[in-house]
């Protein structure tokens, strides 16, 4: 199988091009096109002689996936189904809202975390994505916006799709550095979402890279959190301590995500427990009323708007900053918690 060009170093790709007859300036142009401009097709590299392109095609490919389906929501959200080179599939989502256009990317094929309310973990995890497969999601979405006329551009990237990013942290770091350093995207507009793994959070924080952190907390009570996230082994207090390290090392305030489930974690004492856990911390709590997912436990339901408002008001009265993530793309199973492993129809 041919290798992905972006899985090689710049020096390796340049040397390979020269070995197949490219002149040094042409090889450097190829490296620039691949790593800095996001070239996805060797045939478009017309600055290379045709013989060089043909020879390179036998050893490298520029695209890590093929988009085999796109689905657009009534609110403008677009979901991409990517088929990877080993026939596995992942999903990414492009979300326009006001002046923001957020890209949600996956980090694994499937998810091992198994939150009871989420589609992503229904079938477990198959493997980690390579750095090139993560970057490819960014390039595909960017190219889509360019084809649509360029009125919009990606303003934010969130690693909140399929997978647990902290279990693929080396490839994720390589990918995000390529997106920010090579492709010129502001690292301050990149958010990594994790269900926990405080040791890995602290390790990544020590690199002092200015990314944002979102921790999927869901409940301050340890027993309730384990019920909602069966794989959770760390006490919420440990997650708060890790988030504190993140803030100290990066200067970026963490966010704690809470998917609200009717009658389960949206009650007044659930809000009070969050206040007790997070009081005085530099953070924001992001509230996400549950998005419908087929195949999860039948007791799971979303609270109505009045209950969400009451919960938010109680948190804010307790001194906790909050945001409320509104549903986007739910009519195409593209909202938070709805992404899953799919096959080409």
C-alpha cells in the first residue's frame, strides 16, 4: 500500500521527490504544497514533471480518506462520512453559526469511553487515527468552503467527534501542530475534548501549547458519573486538579461539559454538587441538553428548555460561569453525541 505523504517528514518527502527525478526547487515546492497549502491531489501538482508525478503516485498519496457521503442539515450544518484507506469510516462535522464556522473532527475509529447517552461508543473502538487522517478532515472541510465561494472559513476546530483524544495524544499533537503551524490556523481556536485521563491532561499541559481544553464531566457526584460514563475510573476532583494544571501551564481556561439528562443529572442538587466542586475555579460549564440517539438506554431523555434555564440560573447564582450549546445538525444525526461508525450505503 502506498504511504500517506503527510505521514512522512518534510525532509523525507523532499528526498523522495528528488529520488524520482524532481529538481530540488520542485521538490521544495511539493513539500510546501503538501504541508502548507494542503494539496490533496498529485495530478494538481503541475509544477512537477509528469514522469515525476507518475513515479511518486506509486509510493505516496496525498489524501488520507475519501468523502463517500455528505449530509446537510436544515440549519446549514454539514456532516462528512470519510472512508479511510483500510475501509474504516469516521465522521466530521462543519457547523456554521453566525460569524463562526466550527469544524468537529474525530480522533479514533469509534470510541472506547462508552458514555451511556452517546452513539459514538456503541460499537467500541477499532483503532487510532493517524496524524494525516486527522489533518485530512480539516483539509476536506476547508476545500468544501472554498468550493462554495469562500464567504465562510473555518474559525474554530474542536476535537469532539469519534474517539477519546487523550488515548491518541501523540498523533493528535502532530496533527494539531500541522494544522496550526503549517496550515496557519490559530492554535487558540482549537479545543480538545476529553472524558478524563488526568495524567495525560497534565502531560499535554506541560507542553504549554495554547490549545483549549474541554472535559466531559456530566456529573460532580462520582457514583453518578460512573453510571453515565461506565469506563470512568477517576474521581471528578482529580479532573478538576488536572484542569487547574492546564490553566496554569497554558493560560487557557478549561470548560467542563455537562450533557443534561432529564431527571438524572439536571436536578437542583446536581447543580449544587457542581457548584461545590467548581467554586473558585477558573472555568466555564457548558450545558448540552441531550440529543436523541437511537440504540441507547430507553430511560434517557432530554430536559425541556425551562429545566435547562433553571439549572443554568442555579449554577450562575452559585458563581459558576455557564454557556448553553444549542442543537446544531440534529436532523441529520450530526449533533453532539450523535456521531457513530457507519458504512457506505
